[in-house]
């Protein structure tokens, strides 16, 4: 299944691009904004408003996605795909705002805050949809937890008592390691794109999001055809 890896690539890209373009705002990994918010207050740098708003916006969108998906699931099969489509729309809006109003010298400006919150909302949708519909695979944004689990599994492999247990751990480590690597590739790609193209780098996330949606639709269509 390629969709989880595409989501990780998108998350790494959007998080890095947002951090570079929006004065240190994390759009996908919102807990990091607590640190950068404190740094903004101490150092007097801009962007504190967006970092303060990121968590409540993220939480509100996650709750809205959960409520909407719960309401739609009994009536429609393609709810996950609809959530991915909504994310793509927000990424398109975010890219348009970044290109129109950026580069952002003041992270507390209305334009910068609005752009940041649109991208936070897009990533909140991805996080919620991933948790609800792809709960068996590693999260696409929380690399700290994934890396911790990899290290725990590597330690457990040294003391695995039977082959079946060892094989299961190896499969999980392989999956999570790919996830971390792809997220890192997304971060690197965003950094290079921003260095060369500045805010125009935000054209890439809608393409990645659209591709992941098409792949998911194709997988769903094949699954229905088999049924």
C-alpha cells in the first residue's frame, strides 16, 4: 500500500516548507509550535500568533473530520477519499495564498497567519483521516514516536524467543523505517525547493496530495471490482 508513504512524503514537505516560509511554524507537527512559540517570545521574533493558534485550529479540524466522517460513513463508501480531496483543496488554497502574499517577512501578519492556518487545517485533515482509516500503519507525521518504536523493536529482536516473533518485529521495523526515510526525503525536498524557488515551493504539496488521492481511488476501485 503506497498511500501511507505518499502521506508521509507530503507531511515532511509541508512541515518543512511551512517552517521555512512562515517564521518557524510547524504545520503538520503542531506540538513543536510550543517550543517555537516560547522562542519567539524570548527572542522577539515574529510568528508567535500563528504558533499560538495552530493547536486550537488543528484540534478543531480533527474533531470536525471525525464528526463528518462518522456521519457520512453509513451513507457513503468513499469518505476517506473525500477527506483526502478536501485536504488537496486546502493545499491548493494554501499554495495560492503563499504565492500571492509571500515571501513573509512578518510571521504575525494577517496574510502569513491565514496561510499558515490553512496549511495547518490541511495537515489536520490528513492526520485525522490517517488515524481513522489507516490506523494499522505508522502515522505520517509523528516521527518521534515511530523512531522510538523502531529502537524498541530493534532491542526486542535481540531477545526474540521464536522465529515467528522475530519475523513480525522485522516486518514492523521495515515498514516504520521506510516511513521515517520518506518523511525525511520530503523534508529535504522542501528545503531544496524553498532555497531555489521560495514560496513557489508550495505548488508541490497539492500535486503530491492529488497523486495520493488518485492512487487511493484506484486501490478502492480495484477492491470493489474484486468484491
